[in-house]
C-alpha cells in the first residue's frame, strides 16, 4: 500500500505541475492606430485554471507603425530627405487630392502594457479581465527597422521622413479632419471582461467557448470613443505528440456605434469582423519552449480608393517561453506583418510575465 500511495502522490504532483505550466497561445493584439479604441481579436487560453485558482499576466507590447495612403507615393519627397510631416504638410497633402473621400498618414510607435487577471470558477469555467495602458510616441525603433529593411525588405518612404516622430493625420475631400503630433503617455484604455467555458476535455484535445465584452469608458486621442464591443469564439489546444502542442481558435466581433466622432470617421463606420490564430509550441525542454503563431483578421472598414484597409491581414509571432519556476513564466516574442495591406502595425516586440496562484 505504501509504495502505491507514494506512486499516486508522485503522479498527482506531476499532474499538478503539468497543469501549472499550461500557458496557452501568445497574447497577441492588433496595434494599428485605428483599432486601438475597439475590441479586436485576441487569442484566449482554452484550459481552465480550476476552481478557486488565479492567474495574473503582465503583457508589454511595443509596435512600430508607418503606413499611409498609396496615392502619397507619387508625391513623396526625395530619398534621404528626412522631412518632417507637420500640420501644414498634412493640409497641403489633403488639398492636393480634393476628390478623394479619405486619406491617412500614420507614423508612430504604440506601447501597450496590460494587466490581466483570470479566476477559475469551477473545473470548466473561468472569468477574466484585462486592464490596458497605452502610450503613443515617436519611439526609437525606426533606425533598427531601416537597417533590417536594407537586407532586402525595404518599405517605401521610411528614408524620406524624419525618424522617431509621431504624426497621425486623417484627411477627407481636401480637408484635414484630424491631426496630432503630440505624444500620449500611459493613458488608460477600455478594459475587457470575459468568460471561458470548456466544452471538450480529452486526453489530447481541449475545446472551449469564450465571450468578451469591452465597455466604452475611455477615448482615443481624446476624441474617439467606441461602443459596447463584444465577441464570441472557440479556442482549442491539441497535444499532437509529447513534444508538440498546437493551439487554434476563431472568433467573431460585433461593434455597435460609438460617439459621433467615432461612428462618422472619414474611413467609414468600423464594422464587425472575425479573427483567428494558429500556434505551434515545441516542448522538448522542461524550461524552454519556442513557438510560432499566426494571427489573422478580417478587414474592418469599407473599401475606399487608394486604401487597403478593407482587406484581411496576417501577422506572425516568433518567440519562446522561459519557465522561472513551477508557476512563473516569461514569454518573449517578435511580431511582424506578413500581408502588407497597410492595416496592421509593421513590426513589434512583446514580453509577458505570467504567475499562477
């Protein structure tokens, strides 16, 4: 009896340890300026924590955005001219194209730090909340991005404007409708509240359904406030082999009307859409787990001339997890845009600290 009880206790301890080490997919989130005020698709961990257990995550993302309407390529300044895009410059850009319903120029670095708390209500159901803070500045990633682009991935226009500036301009019918070159530092964003419920719990497969709600409590740039955005989706984990774990999910988002400034923006009303993720995580080593994740979204805006904002997008995360203990892990990842439809951040880096209680 004694050896059997000892083996049972050891198995239980190993089982609990394995549960403690389950982190789910990487917490990627779209960082394009137009989507910061809204609820967007974000991967959700399908594995419940267990009744009475807590999980706390601190996630830090830094993404660089340099995107503009295609028509501006014909009027671009000379290479290596390093001009500053000022309010007067943006007004001149708008006046040169009075017949177009919308034009945009976005050049900034977005930094988003969020605190997420998750609580297990039962063996199948968790509730969670996310509280984000966002800074929007010129940042410091322009120079390393340009050096990387010299390897053969050049992005038109980066060498023609001043580095590390913040400029957000929206133009319509020859008029400048919105402009800011002022940095925003550590501004609160709308929280998100959610519930996850496990539907299937097999030896290798887990499938859960989740729902999320974002109340409209804050404004973007002090002007744009979205509505009561909400989403519903499925999220899964499949242990295909002892060293290979796959995550996947899909979700739909609905965006009711927000304030007049938000709902009547020149791009057209922000519509609902879908998102999806697929992740492969390699678990050969006890403390170190590399992974790659694909992150897709539908276009959320109506089709407009010289824009690609209505098209779907695809991005990737390439990263690793380092387990600092049985209940603590650090996640590092590099994010990059694949589709180049001018409706995502160009690239970014992310870091997360996870603690299970």
